[in-house]
């Protein structure tokens, strides 16, 4: 009798397909017991709905959207929950927000809380410092920090009008004040590279961009000549997806974060299981600095210097030194 099973993580199968045992983290931070300030709820960092980002070399934010309160199931799901913590594991602040969907790095050390029609700039205690309205009264928008801007003081807030056009308001100073507006195709407002979905690319050096081509990390020079950064297919023949993170300072490093699937069958047992490939590259040499293979549904992020990697899985954040 043939048995078909849907398996998210099978350790013995992962061992078969993983090229090496993952490196050890220098710190594991368990956020599952962190409580929301002023609430009976605990942080609920559900796999597949959660992310982790670096604020600086010492501080991070982990967040989840559509989070339920495990201690009080009758409480409606919040749009988002967030916890700010440092690399020692000390929790700095927590919050449960009904009007926020996502969190990202904001200007001048703030945290950008992306909500419906606006972006709130929060301090490290998750207190609101300023509210930025989305351009043209749009329901949603994103924020992009200007590269090499002192204290990240300049940034752009952009809304997509349709699949062909976006409008961006550019800000500087503190409190931030808008100084111009521009319309363009959907792109990074500073590098002018396409920055949406499967077509995202990163400018890793002057005249050189990197992007994922069917799971393979590929470089393009100023003449649009392609060359492989790595010949490996990070998602596998069954497909998957990749994202990337570029360090903010020299020497530039690039973190590839990919999720794929394997189909396993021995005639009696069929299984589909996911895996992740987190690979840190040195941009100038295209060599691999660090590789961390594991199960699917992880969130990974590169610190601004490119010297540390954070991986969130199961409510736990594992920190790795790149060197």
C-alpha cells in the first residue's frame, strides 16, 4: 500500500541532500517566551509569517503579521507583533499593533512600521516619532533608504499606482520633510533597478548587478553580459524562491536566502519537504564566506557591516559570525 505524506521537515532526508552540517551559531535567542508589553499575549513568531531584520550591529527586530495571542485565543489576530532585542538576547521592547503590516529599517535609527495608507517611524522602544503618509493617498507604500546618506537621513516612500508606474516622495532631515516627488516605472528609487518580485536585482558594485535566474545567482555587467556568481541551483528542480541582502559598507557582501523543495520517493513512501539555503558571498571574489543549510520557512538577514547573519526559525533567532 502506497503512503503519501506531506512533510515540511524530515531530518534524515535533509541529511541526504545537505552538502555539509551547518556551522554553529554563536548565540541562540529564544523569543517564544517574550511577552507583549501591557498584554497577556506572548510573541507569536509563526514560521512563514515572520521576519527578522538588523537595525545596527547590536540590535534587531523580529516581527510577525496576522499573529494570534496564544494565551487568549479569543483575542482577534493583530496585524503585526514586534520585538526589539540585542545580540545578548536582552529584549528592549515589544508591541502588538492593529494598524501595521510589516516592519523595516527606517531613517536615523528608527523602525518603519508599514501600515494602511501610512508609515510610522518608531524609536527603539517602538514609540511613534513621526507618521509619513503614502504618496497620492495610496493604501500601501514602502520605504527605501538612500545609500551612503549620513545617518540614513534621506529616504523615499513609494507607492505603486499600477503594474507600470510608481510615485515616490523623497524626504530628508529630522523631523523628515519631503523635498520632491517623482514618477517612474516600479524600481528602486535610488539605483533605478527593477525591484519587484521575481525580477529583483541588486547593484553590488559600479556597473555590476546581481539577480536570481531560476534559482541561480547571476551577475550582469554594464553591457548586460551575464555570468554566473554560482552555478548551483539553490531552489532545486521542483522550484522555490530567493531573496537577497547586500551589506551597507565595504567590503561588500551579499546574502542569498533561498527556499526550495525536494520530492522523494522509494516506491512505498512519497514525501515533499522544503529546505533553505542561506549563503553569504564576498562580492569582489564571488567566493562563499558562509553557508547555512536547513529546513524551509526561515527568515534570514545580514547585518549592515556584512559580518553577522541572523536566522529566525520556530521563534528562535540564531546569530552567526561571518568570519
